[in-house]
C-alpha cells in the first residue's frame, strides 16, 4: 500500500497575516506566488512577509529578512503535523494543545532561511529533507567604484522603501526612530525626515528615541548629531534603570543565546519598555538594523572564522551566514541576520510595536551587494571600515543637502550604557546563556 494513501497530514499556520506588509499584491496573491515555487514570482513580491502555501501534501514557505518564521514537524498516528509560527514557544503551546508536547525540543524546531522558498513534502515517516530555492540573488560588484554614485543609489533606495512604508501608515500616526546618532539610525532618521517633507506630510510626527541607562555615550552623541542640523527638538531620551535588566527575560523573548544578540535585545527591551510607558498608544518604530550587514561593518578581528577575503567574496555573508546547504548552516536558527533579526523583532512585538527596518529591504541590500568592495578596498581592513561612513555621508548629502555627522562606530548595546557596566550585568560567555536557555525547556 502506498503510504500517501494512508497518512493524513495536518498543517497549522499560526503566523499573523496582519504583519505582512505588501505593496504590489494581496496576501492571497503573494501566497499563490509562493505556492508556485517559482523564484522570479516570489522575488516579485514587494514588501515584508512570512508566508505558507499548501497544495495537497506539498508545503512551500518563504520569508523576508525581517520576519522570523519557524516550523515543527510532529509525528502522529494519523500522519505528520506541520506547525508554523514566528516563535518557538508558540510551536510548543500548539503541541501541548494537541497532546504532542513530549516531542518538543528547541533543537527540533526549524527556521525558514530568509530569501529562500522552502518546500516540504508531508509524506509520512520518514519525511524527506526540505528543498531550498533561492529567490533573492542580487548581482555583486556591478556598480562603478565611485563613492558619490554609490552613496546616492544607496540612500535613494533607502528613501524609496521609507516612502512606501510611510504611505501605508495613517497620516496622523506618530513615528519613532530608535536613535543612537550612529550612521544607520542617523541615515534612517534623516531620510525619514526628508521623505516626510517631500510627501507633504507633517515632520512633527517624528521622534528620535534614545535609550539612556545613565553612563552610556549615546545620548550625548544623539544631541551632537541633531543639534548642529537644527533638529534637536526631535530628540527624546528614554530613561531606563539598569536594575530592570533581566537576562532570563531576554532569553525567553528572543529564544536564542548568542551574546551580542542577547546584549542588543536586552537594550531593545529596555527601549521598547520605556517608550511604551511614556506613550501607551504608540505603534510605529523605525530602526537602522541591517546597516552593518549591508556595508560589511563588523570587526573582522573579533571573529576567528573570518578574513576580509571571506567577508567581501561571499554573497550576503553577514545577512545569511555561510549559506544553506553548507556545513555551518544550522537548521534550527539559520545564519547571519537571517537568524539575528529576532533581536529587533521580538522586543518590538513583546511591547506591541509595528517595527520597520528599511535597511533590510531587498532593494537596499541589492545596492550594497553591487558595491565593488574589492576594487575599493584592495583587501585592506581599515579601508573597508571607513567605507560605510563615506557611502552614507555622501548619499545623505546628495538626497537631502544635509551634512550628516559621522562618529566612530559603536554597537547599540555599548551606547546606552558603558561596556564595563554592561558586561558586569551581561557576561559575554555564550555557554552560560546556552545552558540557561536550554534549562527553560527541561
């Protein structure tokens, strides 16, 4: 007897369809594109999405970089059950409702990698491996080595994404930007301010929210960024108490244990909590996540696995990790920002914000991947580190006419509080976080 005649598959889609923000099609039309499995059709979906489509025993799933999407394949006597959600705990709760909780372990969950259609056939035991089809493959090294042209194109793409998003928001809704005065949050803030004015919208809707835990440098940097531009009135410090920081809360929220993501998400939770206390009805929160990945601005020397050659020669290395089908690829977590974006997504969702990271959009990433990094750097690390400031500064000038201040790079978690104070509260050892995280599921 053919197993397909015996097994009865079950699919439970727990994704919130209201979180899909599509500009050129309905959710139903986008699902049809995903169901087709055709990479070009899925690449043509303009917007942010996490989508599941089904035809019989064939399941296809796809997501953008900013939308975590997890699944769990459970065994039942009647046949396999596929459960899909944005969080591990949602998967576990559904398994509990179905009397299948004993099957759950976080390492048995799977993450759909960004930029791929994942196909699963629900055929019974054993289920075949997923099939991955890439739908976003930006052309690399196609721009001329002209920093003015690169900057203009990069910030123009950023402005285009911000414009589309602003036009989807009711005109009276206020907009916050998670703002440190750094290059990425600075570019997002200034471009949003510019686009609001260009569209005839009221820029008074805008606020730059800066987290302050007492001894961090970001608040002074934020003032030094905005005031020379005559924009200091937009700054709103968000005061937080270091005593409110709870590592266990962060681990529960992001369902991960990488130290830098734990640190970042801890600060994100403090910021979102503070904004929510001050503004109970606030909804829209923009940020600059993805900018470091786009312009390859991470300290290579801090990661013994990396060299400048691996960074500039691998497609979207910081966005996707080493890639699907590689030895380093984790089925549970995916890689790069495809894994790490939960540090931004989960704190915002916990406190009821509609988040938006325009630097994660494919049109912006496509410009960044087109930058001829090898020609511009000749594999020189300090030159690579200097590129980001030049690209953004020149692009902001070309788009807005403003001279954007450029300060030394600093991670979000190192700006709201000093490194020494942070590490006293959040030790940087991954093993301890991993043990604590897994203990939650013991």
